[in-house]
C-alpha cells in the first residue's frame, strides 16, 4: 500500500482548494481528513480518496 501523506501533514483538496490535515489512513487510498469550516466555525472530518489530494505549500 502506497502512502503519499503522513499523519498530521497538511494537504490541499484538488476539487475545491481547501487545506486539510491528515488524521489517518482507513484503507487503500482512502484518507480521513479534518478542516475548519469558516461558515459554521466548526472542525469537520471527512473521508477522501488519496488521488484527490495534493501536498499543501
């Protein structure tokens, strides 16, 4: 299993450009991430495929 990102690393979503933090790998190519939602002022978590993420600058 290839792992492009490590736990705690900042990544950017290729679809909408949000900067997220990697929480953990769930299974092959699926990553659990968290980000801060500005509209509701909450921390959100989601599961995203690894292919839709890139390293944040």
